[in-house]
C-alpha cells in the first residue's frame, strides 16, 4: 500500500508594522548597534503595538493570508495547532482564539508549549493526523508576542526578541514529498536557565512577583548558548545520518533564528554552505515559535518541489529537535 505523508501545501508569515531598531534600543538600555550585530546578527525586530492585541492576532493574520494563498475555505480546516509561549491568556488556548478569528468553525484546536522548538514539535504532531488518514487539512501556526514578556530594562534579553509568526497548511500526499522524518528531545533540567519565574501554578502572580519583575523572560544567555550550539548541531547531524543524507543532498537548512553564531555552527556541523541557510534574524530577531515558518515564508519563492530541507530548533525547556522534509511544490 502507498504511504500517505503530510506535505506542506502553503506557507504564510506575518509580522506587525512597528520596527524596533538597534538604534532605538540604544536609547532604552546600555547597548550598541555594534554589540548587538556582532553578538547576535540582529539589526531590528517587530513589535505588536496597540490595545487588545495578542498572539492570536499574529496567528490569525498569518492564517488569513495562508487561506487566501491556498484558496481554502476556513470551514474546510479540520485542526489548528498553535505553537506559542505567549498565549493571549493562560486559557483558553491561543489556537481556540485563532480558529474563532479566522472562521474555522469546523476545526478543533489546541496549543503546544515547547518554546523555540514549538513549531517543529507542532509540525510533527500535525503530520501524524494526516498520515493516519484522520484529517485532510491541518494548519500549524507558530506565533509569539515576545514583547509581552520582555523586560525592556534588561539589555541581555530585550535586544534578542521580537514579535511575529507564520503558518503552514498540511495535506495528504502519496508522492515522495512532505514530512519525511523527525527527531525531538526535551530536558527539563535546563529550566533554570530560560524561564518565567512567576505567574504559573508554582508561583502565582502577586504584588511581590510583579515588583520583583518575575513575569518577564529570564535567560542565562551564555549557558543557553552553549547547550544550543551543541544540541542543534547534533540533532541536525543525527537526522541527516538516519536518512543517509550528506551536506550535498541538503537544499536548505532552516534554523531557529536565535543567534547567527548558533546558526553558523549548525551549518558547519552539517557541512552545508552559507548559501543554503535561511536567515532573516537581522529583520525580525528571535520570534520564538515564529522563526521557522517566517523563514519558510520569506524564502518560499526560492523553494522547488523535491528540495531536501532540514528544520532545526533549540529553546526553553530545554527543547530541541529537527525535521526532515521534502518541499511539495514549485514557486507559484
Ligand atoms: O531562542 C531560545 C534559545 N536562546 C538562545 O539560543 C540564546 C542563546 N544565547 C545567546 O544568544 C547569547 O548568549 C546572548 C546573545 C544572549 C548574549 O551573548 P554572549 O556573547 O553570550 O554575551 P554574555 O552574556 O556572555 O555577555 C558578555 C558581555 C557581558 O559583559 P562583561 O561581564 O563581559 O563585562 C554582558 O554584560 O556582554 C555584556 N552584555 C551586553 N553589552 C552590550 C550583555 N548584553 C549586552 C548588550 N549590550 N545588550
């Protein structure tokens, strides 16, 4: 019997209009455009401004564009999975809000919390529903409004993060394209190095937690950097070996955009030249679950059917992983 795979049949990214440049950050904290550029590769990031705007607006805008591009009726969507660490509220899930905003009346929906690895986790999960034959149209969206959890007085985090997201449509195929393989990991012993201290069940919000600024993202950058460099490179090399792929077979590496130096180390380990690495960190910074679909969207016009693509991510948890996919369509 022919194997059914999940193939990406469309992608669309969305970022808010407001551009927060390194120059503007120089006026907010003690930093410099030169430091940020050389240490991270980031020049600017987008910020979602305005009252009553949350991550669901980012996700919904990404999906509205995706529905248009793929000529899909929202009522034909079976399932929406949203990867995010900045849902509009602790519950209901951000995916529930998004489904409502895009008119996906026949869809159910849920969130995945895996920080910067969220999109690739969700992609693997969504693919299973297609492979089993349970669903015909699944949307996976990665979106984060990082500005809602960033302390703009903390120069070690505020220079890194931005707001944005992207969505892909998954549909069944029996051709030799689509999501071919996945490798995922998590290790909760990494939580002390990247987390939000309060606002969860362990330490509920109080006047004290607000005063102590414990509702912002906390990161020990150098430690996370060390783990990210090693693990993102290692898992990417592992998925290549498992599928008998060499650097030459790879058309594109799509790395989580956390730091240009982590991206370069991963590409080196995979033996993949810089011309095959998707990078847009200079424009958007680290949008957490948004980085990988935003890259796919920015590079969509250069992707060809059958291209071998490795997605790789590392993030809070720790979580990390890699997905091997064969691109499903030529530029439209
Ligand atoms: O996406 C989820 C996973 N996250 C990551 O993968 C992020 C991984 N970590 C990183 O990308 C990097 O660690 C950072 C970009 C966050 C920081 O870069 P670093 O090269 O690791 O810097 P550092 O934290 O070791 O700090 C070096 C110096 C320190 O000064 P001293 O102690 O050497 O005098 C910092 O205080 O740079 C200082 N510094 C800054 N200087 C100017 C830290 N932040 C800044 C800043 N501007 N914004």
